[in-house]
C-alpha cells in the first residue's frame, strides 16, 4: 500500500484479495481499524461474467455448463474458480476471524449499475465522508447501457467501463 497522510483515504481494489486465504491476516496486521468495502454481484452472473471474459480470448473453451457441473451431473463444481469466488460466505468467514462485521460495507454490483448515486451515498457515509458524489456526477450512456461517471465538474470528461462490461451486464 502506498503511504497515506492522515487527511487521505487509500483504496485498493484487487478482487483476488477477498478470496486469497492469507490476506485477511496480513490486512489486519497492517491496520486492524481498516474499513472494508466489498462489491458483490449475483454469484451466477459473476461466474458467467468471468467465463465470458476468458472465452472472448480463448475460443476453444468448453461450454459453461461443462465446467460448472461435476462430470455432467447436477452437482455444482465449487472448486472451479469462477464459481469458487462467488461462494461469498466461505470467504467472509475467514475475514470475520480478523475483522468485525461493522467494518464491512457490502455494495450491490447490480444496484451500482441501476442506481449508482444511492450506492455511492452508502459508501461515502460508511467512510465518514461528506456526500460529494451525487446525481450530477453520472450520466446514462445509452450505447454502453449503463451509467458513466463524469470525472469532475471542472473537467466533465466521462469515464466509462469498457465494451466487455456491456456484454456482461446485458
């Protein structure tokens, strides 16, 4: 983590931290008062998103259902990484050994797409920040199919996620 002044907030957004077994202990040693924000999506949607991203680069991939179920059965293979990540309770149990639930904020990835202002208000409140991000900071990009962020009022250059997100969201 980069050095942070007392007047700053440092954020790290590596998704693999949540699912890597040794990370909760390391993070707790670094700062036991740390606030943790977890953006979660419907686990099935999340797994399909992972699969779609990989398949866009590797066309010879097996079908999703061939990877998601054990030996053609109806038993879900929770060891397959795209599904394993979405078993949030399993990962959260490990984190709760080091941090109380009160230090977590769970943000809905789906609500972040349909109502980013409300989700960002929750984030700002959780972090104890003055609510600055509001309706005027977002616009709906009809081409992409989801809200995009205006970087600032002084420089309203939009920032939007890439084309792949549109495919996953729709």
